[in-house]
C-alpha cells in the first residue's frame, strides 16, 4: 500500500507570523521554537536580507495547511418556502 507523499504546509495553529516555521517543524517532526531559533540565527548571520527574502518567498510559495474536514463551512441548505396555506 502506497502512502501519499508528505507535503509541507504553513501551519494554521502554530504560527507567529506566517506559519512557515511551524509548518517546517511539523513536517520534520521538530519543535517549531527550535526551527524559529535556527531561522533567526541564520538570518542574523547572513546579513538579514537573504533570510528575510527567503522567508517572504516561503510565505508566498508554501500553501496554508488544509482545513480539517469537520471545520469546512458548508452553507445551509435552503428549504422550499410555501405560501402558508395547506
């Protein structure tokens, strides 16, 4: 039995700014705080601009985590309205 490929998403629940680090942490089974610390350190060590640009690209490219099936809002079904006579 083949499993669908694992995909990376921006986290909807564990986000500080855009959910990039939360999504990477979830994908790699790491604590998102550790991922955030690594991203901040890498951004500082590279002169800020490359890290900021990489984060912005991630924000644009990586899709939001899909909503769970029970959280998807479905519009109510309209009931036919009678004229009040029977």
